[in-house]
């Protein structure tokens, strides 16, 4: 059957995408400990391979996979979690599926391919029981508290103390004490709930998330001497952390990005603004000069 050159190019692009995703799913399946998850990924990999051969029947050509894409999604999945990595990849695949519809006349099997692609999106939703996602509530607790409490505290310290090293020292002590307190509270709370979650792991996720956030927020006060510049950098870092975290959640859990992002930003900056005012007020009332 004669195929127009532009259709041929599209078929070859889709064919390369299918063989690339076959290798991604195959490589990830080999890295899993869970036999159930491994089997699902292997089935999806074979499905992608079938799609590759359908396209090959029309192009009459072999296509090499995109090695960079294989490497990228393999390591994204390994570092940030299987659910996040695969759903991120599937988001790109949704765009490819829209292009499939233009090929229905040239490749009748495209309709079956679209149905199967939709099926493994559903399979992925039920795929993984990941520890990281099971403890996402504990991570949110540590992150939220660190952003709200420490941005507020640093804003107050900035105006009250007006010395970057002293602000960094005070903020560090405050942050570490709060992290230990939050970790202990999360341990007791999780234990009292009687869920399947391990209380110690929940407390570690909360405490470690809190401390990591504290380190990033205090870093400008260790690098610069102008305390107003440091506060500006800290607030910018807080926005970046909120954006990255909410992007991760929006991909991994399929929830809207915007509402959560603006809500966390408004709370953190609202507390920071109020604390800055309190610092100014306390400095004026007490007449403290540092």
C-alpha cells in the first residue's frame, strides 16, 4: 500500500516511540522487587512491542529506540518514584494519542492501539503501592510546617536581629528543634491512628523533610551579608519548593496544581508578612538594638 511521505514520517515517529517505551517498561520491570508490579510492567512492555510491529508492517522499516528518553525516564522513575516517572511519561503519550486519530485511514489498527494505550493508563493508576506515596501525608506535614513556621520566623528575626549570622544561628536552632518536635508528634499521631503505616517511618519522613526545607531556607543567610536580600532569596526559595512539590503531587496523584500551589504560597507568605510586622513592633516597643 502506498503511503504519503508525511504519513510515513508520522508512522516512523510513533514506531520509534513505541519501541522506546517498550525498553523503558522492560528495564523498569527488571529493577522491581514486587513480582506483581513486575508482571504488569512486562505486560505493558509487550503491548508496546506489539504496537511497534503494527507500525512496522506499514513502514517496512526497523527503527532504533530513543536511548536518551530510555535513560531519562528510567532514572526519573528510580529517583523520584515509579508512579511519578511513568505518569510523567504517560502525560507525553496522551499528546501522541491525539495524533493517532489523523492516521486512522492509513492504519486501521490505530483504533485498537488507542484503546490499549488508555488501558495501560488505567493499569498504571492501580499499579504501585509505593512507600513514598503511602507516606505523602507525613511529607506534606513536614514541608508545610517548615515553610509556614520558618519563613515566618526568619522574617521576624530579619527585622528584629538585623545580623545575617545571628539570624542563621537562631533560625537553625528554631528549625532543628521544631523538626524534632514535629517528628515526635507524627510518631505518636501515626501510632494512635492504628493504620498500616509504620510510626517510625512516618516520623522520619516528617522530620527529614522539615530539616531539608530548613537548610534551603536558611542558606541565603550563610551566603550573603544583606539581610533584606537574604529574606528575599528565602522567600523565592520557598516559592520554588512549593512549586516543585506541588508539581510532583499533581503528576503522581493526578490532582490540580494551581489551587494547592496558591494555597500553600498564600499561607506561607501571610505568616511571613505578619511575623515581619511583629518583629518590627517588638523591636520598637522593647527598644532592642543588636
